[in-house]
C-alpha cells in the first residue's frame, strides 16, 4: 500500500536516450551539458489525456457506453539555469546555426524520480518516453530570477513504484 508523500525537493529529473538518429542528437546535448540530473528545475508537469467518447442511443439522454480514444502525453519544465541545453534539446544542431533544408529534432526519455530521504528505498518513478520539445520560452523579469520554460509532447508514459 502506497502511503508515501513527496515534495518537489525529493525529486530529480534526468534525460535518457535511446539509440536512434533522434536519440543520438539528444545524446550529444546530454554529453555537452551533463543532463543527469537536469539542474535548477523548479516545476515539472506531465499531462496524460484520454479522449473518451460517449455513445448515445436514440431516445436516451445519458450515454450508454464510454469508449476510450486517443491518448496524448504532454507537459512543461521550468528551469532557473539558462545555458542552452533545453533549447538544444528542442532544435538539435539548429540551436547554433541555421541549417539548409529540413533537419531532425532530438528525441529522448525523461525520468522523474521521487524518493523521500526519511524512507530510503521507497520511490516513485515516472518515465516519459519519446519526448520532443515543442515550445521554449525565455523570461527576463525586472526583479526576479531569469527562467526558461519548455513544453513537450511524448509518445507514452510509464510508472514504477518501489518499496524497501
């Protein structure tokens, strides 16, 4: 039975790559910036939506069946350390120079691990698979921390819980 509660300070966010042309682009960024863990992250959201479709029979006001539809995975990451890593994970080589024609975008997995230090070995890990960044925002406020924020879409998500 899961009874652990976690705080954001209990978490780490890391990039993992798979062997593919898009994964190799992400691996190059990971090697350059050391993204295990991704530092100075202040907020992470992961959204999973399922397009549930109701079926209504003639003469019935309530649905008689709910059918599962497409599942979409998306989210955001906020970070207080702007060094080009997240923009490079979005654009690959195009973050440094404008390539001629089309180019591949990096793809990677995000691992979000939570472990309460008072209960070692009890952890919750969410792995977001096949992530591609689709939005990057850079904010420079007058009297607060400089922040960057990225949005992402992913292929699927898995969860693993462990108890000591």
